[in-house]
C-alpha cells in the first residue's frame, strides 16, 4: 500500500512549494476573517493614540494588517531563497 510522505520525510521542492502556497492562502483568508470579525464586533468608541483620537476598531485592524504584511514578506523571502518566484 502506497501512502503519502511521513511527517518528517522530505517531499521534494514541488510538494513543498505547493504546501507553502496553500498555507499562505489559508493564512490570508484567516486574517481577512479576523479583520471582518473585528470590524463587526468592536464598538465605535475612540481611543487616544499618540495624542490623536482614533476609532478603537482600527487598532486591532492595524495589528492584523501588520501580521498579514509580515506573512506576505516571508513568502516572498522563501521564494527568493528557493531560487525564483515561479514566473510571477
């Protein structure tokens, strides 16, 4: 019986790239879902940030945006490390 690779087993470059791309897409979808939940559930109160009044729901959205940016940059760095961006 032929099975897929074991957890510690290497799958080759093509399988690893497909896995990373799929995980990247899932991560961005989850960031978007979290952002939507923040927008719908947080109140419209204002909070003082660096001397300016800012809507309270924008603070966690900025944090999520920073995490999403970090995820995109990490994917680009991994593409460069692996020797190219696949023609994209």
